[in-house]
C-alpha cells in the first residue's frame, strides 16, 4: 500500500479470498497506524472492524419512484 497521506477505499477486499483479504487488511492497518487517513466504504463488518476508527453510517434511503 502506497505511503500517501490519504487513501480512498471502496470495498478494498470485496473480490478477494479470505487469505488475501487478510493480507490487504493488515497492510491497510499498517498504513493507518503510520498516520495515513482513510475514507472507506465497507459492507464487510469484519473488514470495517479491523480498519475503522470512526463510523459514519448512512441512513436507509428509498430511491425507487
């Protein structure tokens, strides 16, 4: 994971098997612990638990006409 001051994450582990998802989450945790800010969308509660330090849940919306 590149050493940028900010990472924007959109389901970073969505298409990965469990082993590789764990590796990605470990790398993201390293970057977070080194001071990188992250804004992410996580539907996987385990990934969210491992990475997030703050949560901003969005309310349910009915967009159907």
